[in-house]
C-alpha cells in the first residue's frame, strides 16, 4: 500500500508538515535516488537525530549517548557536521520557515539560528527497536524521549530535562518527525554512503547478523565525532551565565557595594554550581536571591556605573531582549565584554522569558 499522490509506502508515511505538503512526492523521489529500495523500510525504525552546538559546548555528549544506550536505542551511524553552515541549517528547518506551517519559526529564526554560527553539531541515525517502543512508532518514542521544545515543560527521564537544556532556542537535541524527514535531513548533513551505512547496520540488527563488536564500534565512531568537533567547554545554563556576568560587574563596583553583597554572592555562587537542579528549580532559586539583592542594593543606592548596572541586573522584572543587549554594551564599556555564548544565552533566555513563568511554547522543534 502506498500513500495517495506521493508514492510513499504507508509504513513510511508520517504526520510531519512535509509529509502532508505538496513537496512530499518530490522529496520522496529524491530519497529514492540516493537510498537503495531494499533499505528504505529501515527508515521506519531509524530516526535522524542532531546533537546541537549548545549540547557539545556544555559537554553533555557522554550523558546523551549513555541515555540512548540505557533506553535500549542503537546508534547505527554518527558523524560530525564540520562543513555545515547557514545554508544547511536553513534547509533543515525550511518547512518551519513558512507561514503555511502554523508552528513556524519565522519570528525567531534570526535568534534560534545563531548557535549554528558559533559551533558544530553531530548527526546520528538512531534505531528504535520494536521491543523498546512497543505500539508506538520510532518517531513517537524518540519525540517523547527528547521532551518538549521548551525545557521548562520537560520532566525527568526526558533528554532536555536531564541534560539541562536552557530554553526553546538552546534545547540541545533535534530529531526528525517521520521517516521521510529522516531521509531528507540525513542527506542534508551527511553523504549518501554514511546514510546507507547506517540503514544497512539497522537491517543487520533486525536480521541478527551483526557481530558482537558493533556497539563498541558505534561508541568509538561517536567519540571520534566528538573529538573532531573539539568544542571548548562552556556553561550555557542561564543561572550560571547570569551569575558570572553579575560577579564580574560587582568586581568593578564600589568597595561599599562589594562588602555589603559578599554574603549574597557566596549564595549566588553556591546556587549556580548546583547541577542537581532542573532549569525551573535553578531559576526559582536565582529569583529568590535576586529579590534579596534588590533590597540590599536599594538601601545603598549605588551611583557608580558598575553599581547601577548591578542594581538593574538584580531587578528581574527588567529582563527582556533589549535589556540583554544593553547589558552586553555596558559590560563591554566596563572592559568586561561577554563571550558569544554568554550573549546568546542572555539574548535567548530573556527573549523567551515568559516561558519561565507560564511554561508556554509558541512552536515545536
């Protein structure tokens, strides 16, 4: 049985925007041009997954790979996306960049896409065995494992919760929506040989003809991709980034401000260093400490440039995208410029500030 008008086998037809669009038939023809017919059924089990630059900067790749293995998933192919640039990422998300898609990313693509100019990604084909997913499709299973686009809505056991994703723009993991999307997206970031090798491994696993060392080779292939990317370690969590920015500004404030806030900043640092807190829990604690700092700084009424900025940073009600940009400008003027990652964390977190309060999410990714 094939899906009407597209020629796609019903077993490979999914619910993505692409699969229901006029572009499905042409995409399917292109897929068939690259992938042997005998391997096409493997697309039902293999999900294209991308570990984004923020995940690699945070050095959570081992936790990510371990989570997949613990869930019984099989990484049949992985490779670094070293030569991928704005064109490839725009191609990846192009069906989210149209008004015809109700869950489009048009209003914030300029912000969401920035991380792809800072670091590299790693692409994977991940097989979801039937014994793991049960009655669900591989894509339903992995979508649930990945968690909501807004990490504040994620729960323990979901990747975006466990890996401590930052916000809707910096949410660490992407996955394809259905088999057609997997084939298309894998071919954007990988070559035909890589995609075929992954699907062939999936077929061998299904048939039980793989050797005992395949899992070890898969882990080594992923480790080599990580080494090839060589992402410097960066904290992309909002609370540690904000705490670091505030600490640097405080170091330039008056002696009176520094002495009066010494105890408060010990608490800030202890809180920022906690890795056991969810993104929501970390923010609530930061909010409480900021309220205390606000009252303290109000009693001092600092007039120096650094002290005044510190007071503004303590007032969370002022936090929006315009404020994030002004903080970057003021910090540079004080001789403590922010890094590209620091700016991106602040810009995205303050742009999506309502998600921390309402848990809302304006699009799906």
